[in-house]
C-alpha cells in the first residue's frame, strides 16, 4: 500500500468513527430521556438505559458510517470523471434551483403547515435536481454569460485518456490532438513524467534525444486548446505500466500507447486502448493491381534492379527501365512491383 492510499484509508476510517460517535451520543441521550421518563429518577436504571442506547448507537453508527463512506466514495469517483467546469456548472444550477424553489414556496406560508411542508419539500427536491442537471448540461453556456469558456470538455468516458511514455516519445499524438481526433481530458501519470525525465538525462545521445522529444510533445499538448491535462500523483509506484492500466480502469478512460505488449495487457483487462500504430496502419492507402505509384529511387544495382520508397513509407523493389533519353522511369504500375517487408 502506498503512502497516498494509506492516508486515504485513515481518512475513511475517521469518517466512519465520526458517524459512529454521533450515533452513540444521540442514542445515549435518547436512552437517558427514556430512562428518566420510565423510572422518574436519575439513578441506576437511567444509567442502564443510557448504556443500552449508546450500545445501539454504536452498532447502528457503524452500519450507517460504512453506508456514508460508500456514498462519499461514489461521489468522489463520479466527480473525478467529470471536468471541474461541469461540476461548477452543477453547483450553480443547484443554487439557482433552490433560490427559485424558495420564491415559489412563499405562497405556501398561507396554507396549513401540515400541507405546506410536504409541498415545499417536493418543490425543493424537484427544482434542486433539475437545476443540477441543467447546470451540468449547459455549463458552457453558463460560463459564456460571464465571458468565460472552459478550456476543454470531457462529456463521456471515451473523452478521458491516459497517455503512455511511448506515445509521447513517438510524437504522433500531437498530430492527433491538433486534428481533433483526440480531445477532452488527458491524464498524465507522475511515473510517465519521471520516465521522460530519466530518458532525457541519459548519457546515450539517442535516448537523450528521444526523451527531449517526448518533453517537447508534452509541452505542445499542454498548449493545445482542445485538451485539458491533469497530473495524477501516485508516489512510490515501481511498475508504471501497471499503474497506467489501473488508472485507466478506475477512471473509465482509454489508454493511448504505441507499446504492443502494454496494449495487449490492457485489452486482457478490458481496458479501452487507442494504439497509434494500429490507427496509422488503418489509414494507409490501399493499392490494387493496375494502380499507378510514384516512387523515389534511392539505390540502383548494376543488374538493372532498384529499391525505393513510396509516400506511404513502404519499400518496393522493381526492375527499372531506361527510356531513349537515358532517364529511368519513376512512375510504374503496381502490377510490376513486388512489396518487400519493411526494414
């Protein structure tokens, strides 16, 4: 268990004990009142009633304390999935709904109390719930009334992403963000930031270049207006890949990576994976027999064969032909081309 998890466990335990203490005090006071009323004295029997009331409060307080803890935990998880702007819009909608409910309940002061209280409670519940829903749904318009606009939105679980170190070093995630394929909230784990820093400080020039490129991509993504970055702090994490998969499961987010093994592990745990390499392969242009290809000649052999690349970065091998002017042909039919494996 990490230090952060231990701190959270202590806070949850204190919440349960606080609720239990309140129940013990209330039930003890009720027992005292019942004891003095039943025995008309404050002697030993009243103390027995106090003890029985406190014991009942201890048991009931433990049950209600755990139920309260589950409710608080559910609210915490729900709020963590929603952006701060949406939560603020819900609060504004709740306050507005309660104010409108209070104004509508003014005429109820002129009717009997037995009818006024149920009607007022119904109005407050309905308008309060309606205000929360409208505030969360129209929070962009609410902020627009004051000349403000949220930086990014994340309306569904699919708009929350967890980014891997390999995806930042690869760099293509910046193009996906700039073109709008990725938007919403991007969760950056603290371990990913440590890995990038360690790679950029490496003595190997190639690793150092890759690490600095990942940091440059991270800075570029933080400046993008369509995404909102959130740093997830989790001290003491040794296995960053496992922490990323766990974070994606807890937040109902998709994992962005180019690591094939990590993607397979995440898929085995039923975590949504956005694999950049798979996306790039899907967007390659298909070729059929008879299609014209334009290739760039990079190497010529004495036997008349050559190697080159097309615009899709695939390697091809073909037999070159010399025209009457002595210039080798660069546009050949796909029927005379044979694809060679990449690399």
